């Protein structure tokens, strides 16, 4: 791949990332206008990148293998299911985005050191400028997610500055940033964000052990994928028990038990096609699944879910390399990827713009 092509697709990626970040987190009014077009913007950007990389290296990016077959199957079945259900067709863009994004990661799309620094700077500084005037109108869940994004990209940015300027004392700032971010999330009662930051710290510490044993890594992947679905089922079961406790001034049962119970019931009636995105919720005023992988399963059905899960596991498997042990920035991004996966147990997380572009950048940085 020539440097010329690499520079061009990185410009597209930088523009995509900055556009989505600014459009999403500068103003709630701006976000409400562009949000319906987020998946379309993501699709256009990743499609352009894929075409550019395929043109430069067709042997690598245009192969007829299980990845290509699975991706094609997903992008064919998803719109057919929505058509059969009479559902809104925009939901298929979520699948298209994931197929392109994960395929690019699996095929080995690369980021230069400069591009990694641009993304770290953009992710951290845009959030830092946004944070002093907390956008209360965004809601608890979104603001909590912002704390998580600011933390991950802040740690990456500090790592690059520390290395480039040879300022070793910044490691103490990185260390202090960890409990501070947890405290901010706790004070805002963003429990899932606080837990995700804790998970980040745990994964960062044990990453060398995880990537050193492939069998252990496979178990790890099962926890963060199938474990997400199991969590919704167990949470719903816990909700049906009638027992509840309060943690951090809020009940453990937040209402998601009603949403997930309802969605499981409806999904089991038509598991092959899913229920589509036009389903009218009875337990909530809007259609919101609050779980990334469960969203794909419920909306698009088992066949599409299996396709996306296969690509997701393939992409995550590429992170299992010895470089995680010796490259601090890759290790931070690695922990960030799984922190977002854990966050998706409670929210749509990695599948919805702008969170999907953050997930994409972290996958590329860690890979």
C-alpha cells in the first residue's frame, strides 16, 4: 500500500471522526438534527475508505473468504427482514456500518502514528471543551458515556505526549486520571460508566496475561459477547423476583428489566426475522434496547446476529497479539475496546453513531 493512498484514507477517517464528534457533542440541538443521519454518514465514510483500500490492495481487501461471505449475507438478510416486517429501513444501515467497520479491522487496516495522535487529541480535547459546561439536557446515560470517552482518549493522549516530549512524570497524571474519572461518573450517578472505567483498569492490568493464553482469550471473548445477552436474561429474571437494592443512590432495577423482558418475549415469537425497529414498546415511550448485541439480535434476528457476531469475534481476535504487552498505547486502546463492550451491556454502545466510530478508532489503535 502506497503512502499516498494511506494518507488519503486517513484524511477521510480523520474528517469522519471529527465531524461526528463535533456534531454529536457540541450542542444537543445540533445532535438532534444530525442524529437521524449518523449511520448514513458513518456508512459513507467507511465505504469510501473501503473502496480506497481495495483499489490500492485488492488482494488483501477484496478476498472471497468467510469474512466476505458473512458480510454479504448480513447486508442481504438485514434489509429483507425489515422489508418482510414492514419496519423502517434505516435500521439496515447499522448492519452495513458494522460489516464495513469490522471487515476493515479484520483485513488489517492500519493507522499511522500521526493519525493515532490526531484521534486521541480530537477525542480528548473535544470532550474536555464540552465537559466544563455539562450538557445536562443530554441525560445521565449520555453524559456518563462522555466521561468514559474522555477518560480513554485522555489516557491515550497523555501516553503520546509523555513519549513524544519525554515527560515521564505524566504517568502520575495518567494514574490520577483513573480514580478522578470514576469519581466524576459516580457523582453524576452514571453507574455503568463508572463500572466501565473500573473494568478498563482491570483489563489494563491483566491484558498481558489474557493475550498470552489463547484459550483464556477465547473465554474472555465469550464473556463480552454471549455474556451480554446472558446479562439481559439474568437481569430480567432478577426483576421478576420483586427484590431490589439501592447502589449509589439509585435502585439496581432501573426499568431495563421491563424492557428486556418484553423484548425477549416478542423476539421468541419470531427469532429468524427479529421484530424490526418499528416495534411499539409497551414498557417505554420509545424503542430503545439499551444493549448493543441484544439490539442486533432482537431487531434483525438470529441469522444477522450470527453474521455480525462472527465478524465481531474475528475483529476482536486480531487484538490478541504480543504487542499489547509492550506497546502502552495499544494496551490502553485494548482496555478501551472492552470497556466499551462492557458499557454496551447497559447501552447500545458500539453499534450506534457516534459511539461506533469511537469503537472503530480504538479497534484500529489496538490492532
